[in-house]
C-alpha cells in the first residue's frame, strides 16, 4: 500500500507538474511577446509623431533609432521602399517590401533574417511627412523572449522531477507512519485466541479514523468476550439443569435393574415420568432459545387474539384454589406466531402464580395502536437492580425461584426473546400494594380488528 500510494502520488504530481509547466511556459511566452510588440508599436508611434512634425530634410532623433531588449531593429522607408534611416546593426535591405498608407498600421508578422542575423515581430506604420510618405518598420526582438522562456523551461525540467521524487518519498514515509498503528493492530489481533479474549488492540492517541477503527475493534472484542462467556455459562447451566433429571432417571433405572420388584406405579408416577417431562420441557426451552438466537421466531405471522389467550390463562388460574384472580381483558389483536405468543403469556402467568401469595392480576388492552399486556402478583417482587438480569438465561434470584418450584431459569428469557421477535418490549415494575408487575407492549393489528369496548 505504501508503494502504491507513493506511485499514485508521484503520477498525479507528474501530470500536474507537466500541465502546470506547459501552461506557465505558454502564458509566459505570450506575455513577453505581447510586451515586446507593444514596445515596438510605441516606438513606431513616437517616430511617426516626429516625422509628421519635422521640416523636410531634418534628421531623425538618434534616440528614437536606438534599440534595447525589446526593440531589435528600426527602418524608415520612402515611397519607393528604399531605406532612408535605420538603427545600428539594421540590415541594408528593407525588412519587408511594403508601403503603408499614412495613418495606417500593419502587422507584418514574424520575419527571420538569413544567417541568424535576427528574428523579429515587425510592425509597419505609415506617415505623411513634408518630404513625402514614409513607412516606419519596427521589429520586436524574439531572441530575449525565447531565451527567457527557455531558461524557465530548463528550471522547470530540473525542479519538476525533484518535486515528484520529494512528494513520492514523503507520501511513502507518511503512509508508512499512518499504517504503523494498523500493523500493530493486525499483529495484536493475530495473537488473540479464544483463551485471550480479554486482550485489546492498542488505540493510537490521534483520534482519527484508525483510532476509531481500533476502538471499534476493541468494542467487538468485548462483545465477543461477553458472548463467549455467556455461551460457556449457558452450556454449563444447561448441563447442570439436565444432569439433575438424568441423575434421577438413572438412579431409578439402576434401582429397577437390581430390584425389579421395585418397578411399580408409584416409582413411575413420582420419579420417572416427572423427571422425563421436566427434561423434555428443558430441552424444548433450549431449542426455542436456539431458534431465537438464529432469529427464527415469529416466522409464520397471523392475526392473534391476545385477549383470547389471556382469557384461557385466566380460566386455568381459577383452578388454583389458593389464588384470587382479577381479570381486566379488552379485546385486542396482534400479528405474530400464535404458539409463541401463547407460550409467552403462559410463562408470565406461571411465573406470577409461582410467586404470588394470594392474588394474580391479568390485564389486556389496546392503547394508541399498541397492545398492552400486564400480569401482576402480590409476591415478594423483584428489586430494581435485578429487573434486567431476570431476563437472562438460567437466572434465579433467590431460593423462592428454586428448581423444586418448577422453574428452570429460562421462562423469562423465553418471554424476552418472543417479545423481541414480535418487535415489542417487556418491562418489570412494582405492583400497587406490593409485588411485581410485568408489562408487555406489542404492535396492535388495528387494520384487521377493531377492539371491543366491553370487559370480560
């Protein structure tokens, strides 16, 4: 990259120098040419003024016949084209065989004398004198112009390549310095493995794009570390949860293997079947969370009557003799996967029933195009600092959420995944009078269903 950048910079500067030099030489040449021709025309005007006002036979002012760095040659021709006055070093023959009428000016153009005796831009001007008509020829010298332009061209030819080399070298060094932090980042990333996810790449203090890249990479490494740690915890917790029912089933089977007479309905009903169901439910929960990780929830969206699901759960709770159920259910429809939404409501209701002392409250309504589901209980509640953590997997806050109470620590995690898959939100707050209140908001399906006003 350093070489390519230096080569690209050198090429761009080369093209720029060539174009700029050509433009400079062209402008310089035309500027000097215009200046020389203007000086020649001014000298012709001066000669015309003197010849017009001098009496016949008077000599021309020698100062007006002198030459300088711009005016190179002067000739005065009579009406027959014969040279009557000329500057020093002027050729004896006319520069141009031309007779210009009085008060007219003609640009003769470039005239190059033989034998490298001179190269001029010649201007001719006619004037009527007391001795007769005279043509004034003044030649602007081309040699100083070409010498000056040639000198500038040589200087540009020398300085241009030096400038190209300087720019290419500076680009090579600067790109190398700019890429040095990138090489350090690459070297550090190459040394990071799954056993060293706590390592971070160096962040240069320049606060530029490379520093932002390093910071972004560190953020990515932090996410990978957190994900890796969460995955390890998940595998460990899943193994721990599966170990308990497998151990119970294995112990029962070992007992039956050595004591076949112990295989009776009580062992099957109290040990084998409950532990098998528990392990099946745990495996199903893990599979559902795996699908959630792959964003495969809510893949068959249909119109779902959320009030019907909550009414079914309310009827089921009435079978709990120790619970008082208060329901406020208004008809509301959402779009989503019916089975997963039912699973979400069931998990919330079971969680409330598990921790309630005596009362469970179920509320469902539609407000501003949003379906609102609230499930509350009068249990011990959840501390504010723990309310985000309870949606993590395999989280039990205290002994009241122990495995013996039927919880695996996945219920609220499944709720969070299902709600997120349906573009909703879930929050935990306090219930009026004590306890916890879980509020779920989902986009309501207002196009296909008009909520009723009557409570159930």
